[in-house]
């Protein structure tokens, strides 16, 4: 299968290239290789590579920056996916588009989860731009798969778990305050890449949720990870109100993998099992990066 991965410099793009590259002909590029907001660049890529599947991992993911850079976030998160979908339609290509829990407002009391058919209601510019991207893909292309995920971490690039580790090892005497009233499912990008590989063996279309099973708060997740990494730390829980940010975050980011389970496709496992395996597999690399 000829697969193109755009946004390949991120966590999921990196892991998807590693996994899919073992069995498929894969071209992977980041923003330096392809600006998805440039129609001519998108057309040129399709004419040159003629992909059968395109996986769009490209996104403007700086949630707080989206608030002050609304035009840029809409360009990357909405207009870009639309251009990709238009070229997919022209070339008979399947589009797998990665989206987010931030399309929901998070007002549902935890631990109740959001399902694929729940009505979105984003509360941030990031969420609004990602929802606009979903809607653009749906309007243009029938052969699409929109994969919503949440709370991603991986060995590539920056993420919440890496930040917690860096803070802990750089100043062991520091007391870390971490938000304890936002709920979600820490999801390993490597596991999600395996899930994408499984989905590509099907003809499933529409929206699917794909996050780790179970749920925690940021505070609970950080404590569990640092315990797995066997580093000393001092941590206290705090509220969202005590840690104000430009963008509003959903208090509940828990997604139910309803359609994956309905079709017998769910490969996602409990978040604690994956965090433990992630720490075991990458402990030395993670510590070296954090200390650097």
C-alpha cells in the first residue's frame, strides 16, 4: 500500500512511520516537506506520489497560542485538511485525519465518556479549528476516517509526561503543582499507530475514537509516570482555577472507543499498562533527554 504521512515530525507521525514502514511503501514529511495550506504543494505531492492512503497528523497544536493566532490555527487545522480531502477525492485516495477530544466542551461529569455521535461544542480556538477541519473533510470526501484521540505522549517531541520528568530531575527539591480536576486518558502515540495500522486493513469510514482505556487526572497521570521512572519528586494537586491559561480546557476529555469495540477493532489498552511499558522501554533515553 502506498501511504503518505503528513505531519510526520510529531509523536504520532514518527511512530506511524516506524510501524507502517515495515509493511508498506511510506513517504513521510513534515512542514518543511509539505505545507498543507498551500494548494499547489498539495497537488504536486499527489501528482508525484499517487498515494492510496494519506494520514494527516499535521496540526497547529499549541492550544494557548491558537487563541491569539486564530487565522493560523484555522489555516492549518481546517483549510489544510480541506485541501488534502479535495486532492484525495480527485485521486481516489483514502484520508485518515487525526482529530481531538477538544471538539467537546467537557461539561459531562466524569467518568462518563464522550461517544462518536455526541454533539461537539468546542470551548477553545484550537477545538473550534479542529472541528472545522472535521467538517471540511466530511463535506468533501466520502472515503475518510476521522480519528479523535486525546492526551498524547510518545518518545518524539515535547509532551506532558516529558515535561513532568524534566521538572522533577532538574530540581528534585521543587514542589510540582499539577491540575487534578481535568479528566482524560493518557494515550501512547505508539499504541495509536498500531491502531491506525489495524484500521487500514478495514474499509471503515466516518468518526472513530481511539484513546487508552481508563481515565485519570493530570495529577494522577504525572504521579504514576514518575513512579514508573523511579525518580524522586514532590507533587501537590491543584485546580484549573489555580493554573489559568489563555485557552479553556475541557474538564472531561474522556472518549469512549465505541466504534472500535463495535467492529472488534479496539487495540487500545489501559493507560497505566501503556505508561508503564513506555517508561520501561524508553527509560534511559527519557532520562538523558530530561537531564540535558
